[in-house]
C-alpha cells in the first residue's frame, strides 16, 4: 500500500506534465483549441503556479482574435 499509492500519484503527475507539454506545443502551432482549453482548466488545480498559468491561458483562449487564429485556413 505504501508503494502503490505513491506510484499512482507519481504516474498521474508525470502524465499531467506530459499533457501540459503537448498542450504548449499545440498552442505554439495554434491547433487543437479544445485540448488546450481543457488542459488549461485542469492546470488550475495545480497550486500556485498552475492556477496562475491556467487562468491566464483561459483568458487568452477566450479572446476572439485567438479563436480566429486556431481556425484552419480557408481552402481555395
């Protein structure tokens, strides 16, 4: 029990860290808007820096110019 619970917590932390890295790459590529938004919401649970980063990401993602940047280019 003293091995399984910490391993589970570590696994969740590493998975969340990997998802945050992937979301950062998607933000840089301006793709997968919903994934980035969900990860920003989940990131708000990580006190204190995750909360600040998550809130500012949510504020940024809800702005209209940013939403437009995530839209695929029109096909000619």
